[in-house]
């Protein structure tokens, strides 16, 4: 089963297993009771995670329509037909455009809001609740609502734009604007999550750094660039990696908002994978696509871990 | 100087509340539309407040598709998975945090490693497993794969490690077994972590779409999210009904969120970064 979309998968070093000091004197092993405690988890994870990871890899080297034939070994055939398939490249391009569209915008908005939420403000809790609300809503419902917001004749967005003299746009029926619509909705849906991470990061910066800078006559802007930005960088990097991983996996909103259209302009990687696997039942090919996605996520995660290991930890 | 500060504060408040309003505008728009009559919905310029409040959209949506049934399914699945995960994760976390056995750290690293595997990689063989087991289109397909979680195990293990052992040592001397230690000592002290895991799991399962889309065929097994997605395919522009159905699909999660907000926030920061 897929974990909640927002569940972070990257483990910061503070969380890596420390040697657990087992105070037991003689070092007697608790293997039998450990097995008892672990067995429910091990059984389920074996069936739905450990085995699938391995089997998926195996499948990616086979050709198999699961309902009509047995699998046959094709070597790297699936991978080579993927890279020779122009549709795959257009799907990859769409995913990249979506990522480049959502991630920077999302980060600027979420950092900005977190920064100002850290200031003296009446009704902070209420504000935070409002900004976070889209995160907890289901992507399906969110996309249904946004279809209505984007509705060309009676939708909220075109009405709002008309105040500024901008003519009505048929958002979801035009390849360029459909991707734009998907990006705007994606940012709306997820910035609250990053806001929480940034808030935690900001609260971790010791107050006395700012006090010292103030005594030295540094203005707000200078303080932001010379204290906040560098001290927040581990958080920023974490948010960046998580956001890129998340946007590479976008599916629900695409399915409901645009179904990959118009003209395939919003068909992203996971949507393509879903089609190959569960519309055409080409399980081998789809597994290869899944492994390419895995490779992207893996590389990003490794970068994240390496960065955090190497980063300096300031503490008060 | 002081005047400047006041002005700055006013601007800040206006900007932040303005942004918050824009953020929640789609929610309000959904809620208002769901109570509007058709002529009210199709007016330009749009009106926020319905001229006449009606509940017909809800009645019609619930008779056009068995949303009551979808709801029931979603709640059963989400509750079952949440309870299941609390049990399995706390047991596994206990083993990792308190027991000593051969291969423990390696196994724990494997658990951590699985957390970075995208769900899409395990999805296809997971589907096949259910197919071979004959579980496609059943509650089992929607519940069993979620009954364990590396993430949940990790979250609880981290929390268990912060609990001092003295109490357990005392209890052990008094003849308390290991299940007793977990049940009587550790779990009662771990309520915040358990609440965090519970709200995250409940939200994740209730909002899940892709898995349900794959493993469900029949109408009576649909979850709320799947039902809503199919409903929107069928009633493309019946905005009143679509919004009523969306309100229905959103409300329970928003309620859980309002009640348990601090656990959501804590969950994100705990799992994300430590101060």
C-alpha cells in the first residue's frame, strides 16, 4: 500500500539508529521474543514491500501481460524500448515542467509564510490552520473543487482575473494552461506542509544571533540573508529534496483534474506507469518505468543524506 | 519610528490574512456551491452567498451514487488500518528499542531503507499478490497491505527510546512479562506518539486514491475518494452535486484535523527534522 503522500522518506542523520545501549548485563539474546514481536510486521512487509521490490526488479527484465501469457525474459528490452519511446520523453518532460513549476514557487511561498508567521502576529493559530487545511484534504476532492474554480464561464478564477481586465481562459482545455493550472493547484495543495517544516527550522535558530546582529546594526534584510538563510539551509535542502520527490510522484490530482490531457500535455510519470500497468497490463514495461522512478528517488535521497552528514550543525 | 512599526504590523496582518483567505477560498466556494440552486450556481458574476439554501444537491448526490456505502467502506478501512498499525508498529518498535537479538541493527536499516521506496515500485507486485490470493475487490485488499508500516515502526521506536528504563526494570523485577511491559508501561507513556501515528495513518488511508483505484472493481467496494473520482467522470458539470460530494469526502478529515491539529504538526516535524 502506498504510504501517505506526504510521509517523508528521507531519514535525517539525527534519526539514524544510535547504538541502543541494552543495559542487560550478560548480553543474552531475546531472539525468540523479538520474533514474536516482529512477526506481524515482518509478514505484512514481506508480502507487500520486500517481495514486491525484488519481484518488480525481476519483472522489469521480462515481458509479461499478466492475464494472457507467461513472462519471457527480454533482458534490458523494456528499458531500451522506454528510452526509444517518444511518449516516455514527453512524459518525462511534463514531469520535469511540473517539478520546476511547483517546487521553487512552493518553497518561496512556504518559506515566506513561515517567516512571517514567526513574527508578532494576532491569531497565528488560525492562520496556520488556514494555510495547512489544503494539505489534509484529499487530492481527489481538491481536484474536483479546482475544476470548478477553473470553470471557464462561471469559475472563480476567471472572475477574479476579470477584475484586472484579464480575459477568460479555458484553463483545462489548452495544453499550456492545463499544465499551469495543475501547477497552481499543486502548490496550493502542498505549501502548508513545507510551511510546517520551515517553521520548525526557523524556531531552531537561536534568538541571540539576531540580537547580536541588531547590535551590530544589521537591518532586517541583512539578518535574513546572513543568519536565517545559512542557518536554515539543512531544512531548505530537506524541503527541496522532499518536494522534488513528491512532485515526481504526482498522480491523484492529475487523474481527476486533467486525466493527463489535453493532448497528453499533463501526462506525468506515475500516470504513464498506471496506464501501462493497469490499462494495457504491460507489467514488465511498467515495472521498468517504476524502477526508473525509483532510481530518481534513490539518487535524490542519497544526495540528501550526504548533504546532511556533511553539514555543520549549529546549536545554541 | 513607532508609527512606522505600527504601519508595518498592519500591513503584515493584512497580507497574511489576505493570503489565508485566498487559501481557504476554494473551500468556501465548494461549501457555498453545494447549497446553491442551479440558477444560483450558473450566474455571472458569481455570488458567494446562496440566495436560497437548499440541501437537494446532497440528497441527489447520495441517490445518484451510494455515497453512504462508500463512506462506510472508507471508515471501516481507515479504522481497521489505523488500529492494526498501532498494534503491529508498537510491537515491532518495542523489539527494536528494547530487545537484543542477532541482526537487529541490520534489520532496522532495512526497515529504514524501505521508507524511501516509492509506493509505485511495490504497487504492481502488490496487486499481483492480491490477485493470486483472490483478494481483489475485497476489504482484505484495501486493509491487509496497510497493516504494517516501516515508517510507523520507526516513529514509535524513536519515541520508545526516550522513555527511561527504570520503570520497566522495576516492573520486570515484579514479574511483569515483555508484553506486559509494552502494554502497561510503555504504551500509556507513548500517547502523543501513538496519536501522531493514528492521525497520519487515518488521514493517509482515508484520502488514498491510487491503491483503491487499482484493487477495486465493483461499485459496492468503492471508497469515498474512488467514488468521488468516478462520480466526477459521470457528472462532469453538475457542480452542485459534485461540490456536495466533495464536502462529504472532505469533512471527516477536516474534523479530525481541527481536533488533532497539534499531532499533525508534530508528526511532520518529528518525521522530518529534529531540532
